[in-house]
C-alpha cells in the first residue's frame, strides 16, 4: 500500500487493515443492529452505510440483525419499516437477516456457563439498594450480600427464574467482576432480569430477558462478527464487552470499535420528541418531510445517493460534532443536477394575455430536458395566448436592476418568444390580476430576431394546458436563530416550517407524475411528488431544496 493511501484511510479501516495483516481475522464481517423501537433516521443511515460499505470494500459479509431483546419497547411494525429503509439505502443483506431473540437459548446457556465458572450470581438486592451498593465515580461499590452464593444454589435459582417462579424484579443475575472497578459498568452489572413480558418473536416462551451489555457481544460472537461498530457512548462499556466474550471463551471474539454519532444542526432526531410531534398532530406522521427519519427524507425527495454522499463527506471520527443541514442540501442538489428534467412551474400565478397572439392557436416547443445532460432527451411544451407567470416576475414600479416584466419592458419567455408588457389590470384591492403583452413572432424559440437584447428570461405555463398542483415549501422545523429547545426543554418550533401553496400550475408534461418522482422547477428548486397525498389529477409536490445556496464544502472554503 502507498503511504498516502494509508494516511487517507479512516481509523476504522486502519484497525481492520491491521487485523487482516496480523491474521486476527480472515473475512471482515460487520452488522447493523437496530432495536425495532422506532423509525430509522439520518444518523442510522451513517451506521448502515458504514457497516455495509466496509463489508463491501473488504469483500466481507454484512448482517442485518434486529436487536430485539427488550420486549417493552419493541413492535413488529418497526421491523418492516426498518427493512424497507435499509433496502432503499442500498444496503443489501441478501439472506443474512437475523433476530437476536433467536439466540435466547444460547444466551441462557452462556449465563449458565458463567455461573458454573463462578463468574455470575443471582441477587435479590432490591433495585434501589443495588444502586446504593454500586458506589459513585469517586467511591468504590460494596459487595452484594449474595456475591458468594454457591454455584449450585445460583444454578438452581437461575433455573427457577427461567421457570417463572419469581415476579418481575424479584431476582436478577449479576456478572461477578469487580465492585471496586473505576469503571462503574464493571461493578457486577446485571446481565439477566425477570420480566413477564410477551415478546414479538418468542411470545411467552421466556420470562427472563438478557441485558443489552450481555446480549450484544454474544449476538456478535454467534454470528462471527469480526468488527462490531457502535457509537461513542459505548466506549465505557467496551471492557464489559471484552469481559463477556473472554469469559465465554469464544474462539474468534469480535472486537468493538466506537465512532462519533452524526448530529445535524436544527433538526430533531430524538424519538421522544418526534413521537410528541406526531401525537400532537404538529407533523404528518413519522415521515413528515420536515423530519430527518429515512422515511421522511425519502418522502421529501432525497435519494439514497445523496445520503451516501452526505455520510461520506461527514467522514468517520472519534469526536462528537454537529454537521450543518446545508451540507445535506448541497448533496441532494449535486445528485439531482444532472439526473432530473428542468421543467416550468408557476407557484404564485398571475395571468398574462398576449393580445396579438391568435386566440385559438397552440404551438408546441420542443425543449431539452436538461441542458447539461442530453441523455434526458426532450419534451414538448404548449404555448397559448393566455399564460401564467410567477407574481415575483412582475413589478408595476421596478427598482433599478430589475430585468423581469414591468410596463414597457421586453423579456424572454423561456424557450418561447420575446414579449413586451403593454398594460395590466388590478382588482378592487389594488392587486395585479392580469397583464397584457404583445409578442414578436420573429423571436420564436426565444431567439433575438435582430440582435436586440433582453435582459430577463422568465418561466411560464400555458393557462389552457397547465395542470393545477399543490406545492409544499419547507423550512427547518425548529427555529434556527433561537435554537432547538426552549428553556423548559420543549421544542422551539418554527411557525413557518410548512407553507402550502394550493394554486400552482405545472407544465402538462408532469401529468401522471408518480410518487417519489422529482424534477427541477426552473429558478425555484427541486420538487418531489408527495407519496402520501399526490394523485393523478391532484398533484402534490414537496420542495426538496431551493436552487440557491450559500453553502460551501469545508474543502472549498
Ligand atoms: P436513537 O435513540 O437516536 O434512535 P439508538 O442508538 O437508540 O438511536 P439503535 O436502534 O439502538 O438506535 O441503533 C442502531 C445502530 O445505529 C447502533 O449501532 C447505533 O450506534 C447507531 N446509531 C444510532 N444513532 C446514530 C447516529 N446519530 N449516528 C450514527 N450512528 C447511530
Ligand atoms: Mg437504542
């Protein structure tokens, strides 16, 4: 390997390279282990793409594993949504789909093995006392009175726990490690608890359930995971992870590696908060386009490629930091730039009548779908005497440097003709409702017939042929200026996070656009057909992102 290649590799790749070079592992094997207790968000996407990407890169294996060992919070509904999201992101687990709950028997046996080795004991210490006995960061803990119970008695009690002889919380199984450890996680952690709960996969078969720190390393070891990648908050749990795989004497124990979570500015990812927003009807479900769950990003019109680009730009690091939402917007613009047709849509219409254009006439202009990518082909757009243009493209009394439509000014109607504004009509409130123009037939296609120049080019749709549409514009759901949370811990909501425009017109070529299809609306941004609310004759578009950006990649600054 070249020296500069080694430098550009992230710290996880460096660990894997070393493990391969030193023969600690032959085939790299990673996993993504979500708990099915909610929808996946952009942070999870980072973990999915990292784990899947490493397996791909090293020609290894990738497991999809539901970490469903805690029946209190888990629901089957989430299993399906999680699978759908991961597939959509492009992480293909093939036939490697696993459920941690399928290993309950092995976990039970592992606990028995620890008891037999004198490394675990049953305790009846009430939870509150257990907390007291645990000590603090500065004081060591105290031994549990049951710590020296005999192996035989421990085995009998643990068996009875399994058989349902005890109530929830009455007995627990603790690992016997070190009550004086400076790491509190090592002070005889609870590894099994009694809980008479129905589990979505195993039903009523079990009334004892393993704790996460005990279950997770076993799951990894059973599946032959070589590199168990998790987030930074588990760093202090690593000694326990290592203890579990060592004491259980796995031949090729997995190795835990921690990286920093992905945080985005001005977005809400906490399940607790999102749940509240959903329940209070402030957002339209877990896939509301203002959220950053994967389902919401998909509904908004983000692509798997844009999310992958984003995650790669963020990089992998060991220190927590927050990434600007604008970077995600940069990625979707970059991804869609060459892939989508550039069409005309009028979001805030004013009618334009071209007085010298024949009333019954319709002309079709053939236009290139994307000037930067000829492969997207061409389409036809109808031009008629009555059109709509956007209100912001007309001004009665323009300021200097306003080159769009105003009385006496000539502008180009994109792809069509030069037109000159002759007059306009106002309603009783003084609002301009109709503009009258004349066109120059010699400027067909929007080309100057005699070298005379027009400074403004504006978009339009045919009033007769355009399709009516609803367009939804979004801003961050929380207030950018004032921060995400109020002093009382509630969310500081941005009242303008959603603007619904009901009276928009789009080119007829968009008729029949399907859910998740997206387009560039020239001069306006990228828009995506809403998968929930749009239908053939009542189109609804979500604005993915505007065209303008002041964002610069850190490397470009
Ligand atoms: P949350 O509470 O934010 O929904 P979680 O950690 O409870 O997240 P899990 O289902 O336990 O969700 O996580 C599955 C995997 O995703 C874990 O390996 C976890 O480390 C990783 N993960 C969770 N949040 C992030 C994040 N913000 N950035 C990167 N990885 C994450
Ligand atoms: Mg969790």
